[in-house]
C-alpha cells in the first residue's frame, strides 16, 4: 500500500456516506463507533471513540484500512486487530489533522501491514 492509498477510501463511493455513528469492527471484534470522518482528497480517515474498551480513548484510522462498509447495518470493517488499534499513536485533538501526525500514523500502520518499518 502506498502513502496515497493509505489515506484514500478503497471505493470512491464510500466518500459519499456519512459514517458518523457507524460501529467499527476490527478483525477480532467490535472496537467502538465513528465519532468523525474526513473526506479530503489524500487525507481521508475516521476517528473512532472506543468507549469503555480502552477507557474512552479516541483513535484515528486511515481510510485505507477500511475493508468494507455495510450501510444497512451501519458497520465499518477494518483490516486491523484490536491490539493494532489500541497500540496506535495517541490521538491528539490539537494535531490530528497535521501532516506530522498523519506521517507518524502512516509509519505505524505501515508496519502493521508489512511487518517492517517502512515509511508510508
């Protein structure tokens, strides 16, 4: 997956769906609900409120990690495990839209996909 692909929805039609409030399913179970989503070219992501699962933490997931969306069930399925999401860089309300923050997330999620430290 390239840098551009990490921050893009796999299907263009997904950018037309208001994902706020949708449940998020990791590979190994439910992780919370989408609090926010962006639809900016080259910077698509979802912000997930994990609720009590990891003590009310919010986490940002690049749109490229979304495997499928079920609008009828209001569910988003991601290609990550709960632990991969839990161990992601801390969500910061003040910097989450910055290029530096996206870069650190790209590095982290890139390692999860490839098993090596390659820059995304």
